[in-house]
C-alpha cells in the first residue's frame, strides 16, 4: 500500500513543486499568460473527463443516480460546513464599501459553472461520435498534471499579509466536516466511509477530483461521482456567498473549499471585506495543496 501511495503522490508533488519553482523564476508577463491560459487547459481536461465518463453519465439509470447522490453529498457538505463556522464569525464588521449585491453579480460565476458542465457534456457526446481507438486514449491524466503544474505556478504568487485565528478556522473546519459527513452518508450510500472521503476529497476542485479518482480506482463511475460532487459544491458555494457573504463571510468561505482562492475569489471580493479576501486566499491555498493528497491517501486506504 505504501508503494501504491508513493507512486500516486510523487507525480502530483513533482508537478506542484516544479510549477511553484518555475513560478518563482518567471516574469510577470509569463505569469499573466499562465493565468489566462489555464482556463483553456481546464476546459480541455473537462472535455477529456467527459469522454472518459461518457458511457457512465449517459446511462439514464446510473447517470441520474450519480447526479442525485453527488448533489446530496455536496449539499450536506456545504450546509454543515456553513453551520459549524457560524460561532467563529465576527458580527461587528461589514463590507468595506456601500455597494449592494445584485443578481447580475452572480451571472459570471454561474456562467462559468454552466460552461464547465458544457465541456463535460461535449466530452460525453464525443465519446459516442469518435471511433473506439481514439476515445480509448486517456489524455486526462496528462492534462491533469499539466493543470496541476500551472496551479503550482499560480500558487507561487500567493501572498498572505498576516495569519490570524480566523485564517485557520476556515480550512480546519472544512477538513473536519468532510470525514464526518462521509461517515454519516455511509449509512445510506453503498460506498463506505473511506470511499466517500475519497469522492469528496477534492474539496470543490472538480477539475482535479474526477480524473484523479478515475485514474486511482480504474472506475469511471466513481470518477464521475467525484466530479459531480465538486461541481455541485462550487455551485452551492456561489449561492452561499451571494446570499450570506456579507453577514456570514467565514461560513460562506468554508463552503467554497479549495475554490476560495481561484474560481470563487472574484465573488468573494465583491461580497466580503478585504480581510475576508485574505482568509479566502489562505484557505483556498491550504485546501488546494491538500486536496490531491487527501484523495490519494483515501484511495490507498480503502
């Protein structure tokens, strides 16, 4: 098991570390290129994931079951994380400006989530259109490591001004809730606790979890479950930030999980204070670093 764990961990570690080291040496112009282009590589990864999971997701019986189970898992993770962080919330601060949230503010992140779903759907369609010798080529693993490399380069630019207790509360409670919810749902789902922990170990990082779980378990059904769980979790995080970001910012940031420092960060900036943005970057950074290793460890122990 130790050999399996090391074999799975070292490519992720090398990709992250290499990206971080290169990110420290490249100039601002190349960093900007990375920031602009990473989205396109994530789209390609999602298309390849859709091709990989096409047969599973297109099956009416298994597809609907996966969607329902993943939505419930993501919803429970989001609600419980939100609730447990409420006692740590300071209620004596408000948004740093007088701007009010409007419905149009939620359009961009919702559009991004819909686009991610569209990429998966396109991949699923290609699964049925392309000949077997082409669709059998698994490129998602290579794209995953490339995306992790670029994430490593992005993480090299992260700067935290000051770490407070609230910085620690958010990722800690998100990590604490994750196994508890997995254990609870194991009484109702066919999967055991470790398997459910593996499926939720992406902590919202949907472009990582689906392909990594499928690669580790050789199961497209489990990979599809992980992908949908984190995709729904990101959608829920957008809704929670939109509805509660000003009043319960720590709770909303906890729901965001690993996405707090990237895809949901613009919305955090709009609905929360400057100090909350720093907490979001710190929490997202910690959870993004941990997510691939949590998935790998759970997959090795199950």
